[in-house]
């Protein structure tokens, strides 16, 4: 905004002193051939003036051209220009076009642009509409050609400037390249004959490179243009990154704790089930010995149990691994344990 104010102030001062030239309009390109169904862009550049606080009127054969979905007018402040975009061009769109810019004090008329609409067999140059690149990186703009052999035809590169279309490179049919001297270090044009594509490579992108780039064959067939923009690097939002990570870690910890809790509960349940259903099978059994000596290394057996057949059966001492203490049970009468008969 400050730059625009300074520019307006400087222009006003120059006009007051009689130094500044009269504002003029430069229309680009001068002549253009458009394939039927294609699109085209016309640049109306105001030189020695500013498009701020002005109005533009596009005309065809000096008749006002209504703005619609087909005909769209826009402003390019960087190059102090108005742009007319015509989509889905048909035969009846052929003709001479011009623009008029009205300021507070005067109306400025430009030269005319001739649009020729052709049918089949007209070269078609396809370009990406927009290309966004970060500053200091590399941009590649492709121009794909149909209905023309690039090994027999020169291809030219243009870009929008303050004075209309600026030619800065020519890729010759013999594959040699003529580049504007001050662009040779960063601009390069290469060709791939197998797919009929010419690629413009721009390294170390700078703000001054922001523009609309066009390719052209013959002298009147242009591509639809590629708007090259520089996008700012978005800073990382640590809050947005850290909070989701913490939530994920917290969920994992909760899940791990729940799993451990359920495993312990299942283990206690199995232990309880095992204890309630214990049997004597597989248990280690220690029995009291029958001898004249007392066995002091083992637990004392119960008092003998006397049955009806006057046989004495010693109780068995049963120790189970799964219990903390021993369980003593009387032996069955048909066991093979030692017995002492009464004399």
C-alpha cells in the first residue's frame, strides 16, 4: 500500500512538473490464433499510470463486451494491468478486441488484438493453470504441444510484464536455446521429442519471477498461460503436533493398564477355580513309617484308625504343592500301607 501511494505521489509530481509522459495502453498479444473450444487471455497494460481507482471497458469491434461466465475481467496489480479471459472460444468469438481505461480525468484507449478461431489441425499448447512454489526452490512449467512437430518448429517463452508480453527465450527446432542474458543462470528450457513437451525450469525462485508464463509456436498460437506464485512456508504449530501425540500416548498407557488388570483378574480366577476343584491325584504323599524309631524328619501322623477287622491303618500325611499347609486324611482300608496286627 505504501509503495502504491509513493508511486501515485511521484506520478502526480511528475505530471505537475511536466516531466511524466502521457499514460498509454499496451495490449498483448497483438495477434492470436485460438483452437475452437480453447481459452485465451488478453493483457491490457497501463504504462505511465496506475490502474488503481480506474475502470476498464473491454470492447469487440468497439462495442461494449458484457462480462459473463464466458468473458471474465480481472486485475493484475503487479503488472498494472487488466486481464480479459475468454473461455470455450467459438467461431463467432473471432474479431478485433480492445480495452478502454477510464480515470478521473480521461479515457485511455489502446490498440486492438486480433483473435482468429480455427478448427481442426491447429496447434494446441497445453499448460498448467497455476503453479505454487516456495521461495528459493525450483519450478518447472511444461508446455505440451499437439498438432505440431516441435523438432521442426521453434517454441518461444513469454511472460507478463509492465509493458505487455515479454519474450525471454526461444527453443529452436534444432534444440538450441536462446535465453535472455540476465536469466541464463536460473532459467533453462529443455525438450522431450518423444512426448512433444518443452519444459521451462526456473531455479532459486525469487519474487521477481512471479508472473504468468506463456509458450508460443508459429507467430500467433499461444498456450493458455501458467500463473507462477510463491507460497510462504507455513510455520509448524507445535501445539497441534504435541497434543495429539500426548493423547495417543495416554490412550496407549490406559490400554496397557487395562490389559494388565484383566490378566491379573483372570489369573486369580483360575487359581480360585483350581483350589476349589483340587483332588488327590498327582499329589505328593508322605506317610508315617512303622518302626521302632520315631521319624523326627516328617510330620507326625494321626492316631491310628482301627477298623472292624482288627487291623490298624496309619493315617497318610498328604502334602500338596498348591497349598501352604499339609492336609492329613485317613488312608483307605484297601490301601497297601503298612499295617500292624494286634497280637
